[in-house]
């Protein structure tokens, strides 16, 4: 069995991954708050953890890995969206949830074993608050229940920050009822017109940090293997998750490995609406196929900052054109057993070195293009597809790749190709050229061959 190494934020070093139970490897990754369409960052993070999920499934077996990625469907951002638009909250969260799921499918992500919604785990959150109150790690104040950071000597161990640094570097809610300015909300009151649930502390709703602790504990246990998310969540979200979970269930470690994806930037600066470089996935996917965006995400190491450019997206599309062209050449060559190369598995096992793994795909493609014997075609096609699967790439039919995303219906294109064939038959070369040029302007290239004319989208 190959050894996996991951960069653990908790220890600040790359460590050998040793699961608590090899027969039940467990991973939790923070999902989106469903109040608007997904942006680029919402796409990058799940792609990184999808590759880790694929690797874990390969090493330990698909039946021995449990992957949970939550949906936050109760949050002040959702409430603000409701006030801004007048739409019912349930309508906002359902619509946004469906958009997100569709985006994840487009990007080629496998479906996690569980996608828990926060609103389905309110009872578990209330029980968690009760435990923290009972063991002296929380207190009530003016209708709120707050976690007392002073009650936990090791608070700040995940982010590695002092209390002074944490207070200076985060947007901490100032409130007179807090014993320490860093104390964070576990439960807060709701107005009668706001979303809320009855609790021992009155009508209210959970704090954001509490939600993930309750869902991960319920589905994965109080101790599990990997907790993931974007690096922007290390503090305060993951720090507070870790604190409340360890204090609620004394003697546990919560997540043993904290794995964080690097910050997303656009054209070298942090993505921001105020800078005008904020992109939702729909905007980006209107310019290139989702698989090209996935390849671009994976072309950088997940732990490092990722810089998005449309030039990079265009280059990723060109790379996939090259890959699919190689597969198109051997479309009639059947392969059966798909087993990834050891070097690809080892590259991913080394803290998800996706750039190195992708470089091996280029070698596979070059070998496939040079292959002349049926035996070599089978070998190199099998290698390419098996290696690509671990990265979530090349899952489409090669012909479909080149014909996908056209504005015209395929039957319309075929009709124009037939009209061009008739024009050539009648020696009306001007009409034949006009049809070719018309399609070319729409990004459709015709290729004449001994078996007729084929087309593809560029």
C-alpha cells in the first residue's frame, strides 16, 4: 500500500498520513453558504479535495472512505439576501444549492458520501451547546450562548497565533456582554420574522462555527482523519470548530489532519468585488469548458496560492484539445483494465502533487500519438485514461469534447455539411467555401477525409 503524505496545518509540516481506521477513512470539507451563485473559489477548493478523495478511494478502497461536505443553509448572508430580494429563504437556499450541485458535476467532482444541510442538524447543535455549558466552556449572556476562549488553554493552536494577533487580524464582533472580545457565538437570538428554532435559551439560531462541529461529529464521529477547506477558513472558523469540539468531547482530537487549499487570486491580486476581478463560475464557464477550468486548477499545487487568468484558461483548453485529439485517433481501440501508473499514484500521494501528475499525462499522450501497433495503442490509451481518472480528467468521449458547447444544434451543423457536399458535387466551390467559412466563424472546423467530413469545435 502506498504511503500518503499531507501538509498538516496543525503541525505546520508535511506528515505521513496514518488513518485512525484503515477500513473507515473519514474526511470532512467545508462546503458553501448557499445564498448566491458559486464563484471561482467555490470551484477550486472542491476540485482539490475531489482529487484527495479519489486517491484515498484508490489506496484504501471506495467502500472504506467516507467523505462529507456540508451545505450551510442558515446564515446571516442568507438572511441579508432575503431582505435584499424579498425572496423566501427556502427558495434562495434551494435555488442556490441546485446551482452549486450542477457546477460540481460540470467540474467532474465525484459526489461526496454525504452533503448534510445545517438545518437538518439543529437538534445536534443544541446538544453540543448544552455539553459546552455543562462542562464550563460556555456561558449565557443577553440571550446569547458564547464559547469562552479563556476556558481552553490551547486556544489558537491551529492557526498558531497569539490572542493579540487573533484579535488584530480578524473581524471580531464587539459586544459588551462578552467576557473576552475573542469569545464567539454558539447560539444567538432571532427576531420572530427571522429563521430560528426553539431552544433552552429561547428562539434563535446556531453560530456558523457550531454547525460544522455538529455535522462532522454526527456523521464521522468525535475523532476523524482529515478536515479540509480554504486557507481563509483557518481562523476564525476552523480554530473555533476545533476548540468547541475538543472541549465538548474531552479527550478527543477532533480532526487529526488539517489540510488547507491556498488562496485564489485573479491576475495576481486577491479576488474581490471592489477590485472588479470577482468572477462567478458561470462567467468563466461561458468562455471555456469546465474541464479546462479543472485542469487549470490542478496545474498549481493545491497548498499554494492559485492565480487565475483567462490566458491560463485558454492554455488549459488547448492542452485538453491535444489530449482528446490523441484519444480521437484511437477511438475504436477498446481498453479493459484501467490501472494508474505507480509514478502517478506516488506523485499524488506526495501531498497531492498534481502538476507532476499532469506532466506524466503529457508523456502518455506523446506515447499514444507515436503508437503504431494495436498492442501499444491499448497500453498507452489505458495508461492515459487510468492516470487521468485519478485527476478527474478525460472522462468525456473525445468526439463529444470537440462537438460540445456549440451554439448551433448538431443536426443543423450536419445539414450545412451536407449542403456543402452538394455544392462540391455541383462544383459550386464558392458556396462550399462560404459554408466552411460560415462555420469557421462560429468556431466549428471541418475536416475532410476519405470517409467524409467531420467537424469539431475550437
